[in-house]
């Protein structure tokens, strides 16, 4: 208990250090998330809209998800050297697969009756995607974004091993900052992950059509699991 109390005192004794390390941690995290979003979401939505390449999307994603981030950083040192770029690539590889899979599944499993009704009303393919498929797929897409974001924020601690900075510098440097510093850095990352996840939950709710907002009561994992199960029940009943 004494060590835990000392960790809170550490924040007050080193405000500049914790501020700078937190900003560096957020910088590498947000950069990685931005790149992952730019790659995974359009690709997943496109493949889901075309109902093609499901084997490629899911299996390639599973392969990348199985790669340890620390191993990616270690391998990247030989290619990209030590620094920001190496850590960025490793964190993008961590976040992109779950975003890609969720985006693909979300769009691919949109109710086909709604899609056919939109086409019968004269909508063009891009209008069907923008006005029907994306709004209906929004909860599951955001579930993937939230999950990938939490992964990145928590794993960005490893950036310290490649000179990327961040709160990992405090956590792994126990000889300098002591056990209270290690705990303080860990607490800071935990708080960041919860706060960012909560903010994304609000964004998810705002972006989700009102009739679908009840689904956001589920956790991220529950949405991913419950969505296909619901579709299966609908098929059986019909």
C-alpha cells in the first residue's frame, strides 16, 4: 500500500516528466492509429461491399494479429533502425487487422433486404454504400476501432525499446525512477486507455443511427460476437 501511495506522489513530484512522456506516448499512438485507420477501414469496407476476398481479409488479418509487437520492433530495427518509424510500423500491424476484420464483417453482413430495397429505389452503388451499408455497419466498425485503439495505447509502451519514447521510458527505467515511478507510468497508461475508449464510445454512439444505438450497450467484444449470432437467428426464423 505504501508503494502505491508513493506512486501517486510521483505524479506530483515529476509533473513535467509525466506530461512530456504522456504527450510522446499519445503522439506515437495517434500516429499509428491514424495510419491503421487509413489502410484498414477503406479496404475492409470496400471488400465487404463487394462481398469478395473474405478468405484473404480474415486470414491475412489473423496472421498479422499473431505477430508479437516486440518481435516486430526487433525485426524492424534491422530494416528501419531505431526510432519513430520502426515503432509506427509495429503498432500499425497490431491495430490494422482487427479494424480490417470488423469493417469487412460489418459491411458484408448488412441486411441484404435493405440493400436490395435501396437498389430498387434507384440508388447507385456508392449511394447504397454511403446511405445504407455504412450507417448500418457503424456499430461494428467502431467496435473494431475502439479495440484497435486500446491495443495501441497499451502496447505503445514497447516503443521505449526502439527509441520511440513515451511512458515506457518510465516503466522500464526502475533504477532511475524506482518502483513508484514504474507503477505511476503503468497507472497513466491505464487511465489513458480507459479515457480514450470512453471518448470513442461517445463518438460511436453519435455516429450510430438512433434505431441501432441499443446495440452500443454491449462491450466491444460482445458486439463482435453478438452481431453474427443475431444474423444466424434471423436466417433460421425465415
